[in-house]
């Protein structure tokens, strides 16, 4: 009985830990990760207009 409860508690804590790790990883990312790609496009488009 005690081993079953301990197993359930460990599984729940590991799920909580993974969820918390996902939240922390997402909070560390830049909110506009696609912004760098649009800057490169603008630079490429400007060089096309010069020719």
C-alpha cells in the first residue's frame, strides 16, 4: 500500500517537474523568434531593388 502511494506521488511529481521545465524553457525564449528571418528578408529585398 505504501509503495503504491509512493509510486503515484513520484509519478505526479515527475509530471509536475516536466511541466515546470517546459514553462521555464518557454519563458527564456524570445517572444518574436521569427523577427530575425524578416530582417534578413528585408535586407535581401533591398539588395534586389539596387540592381
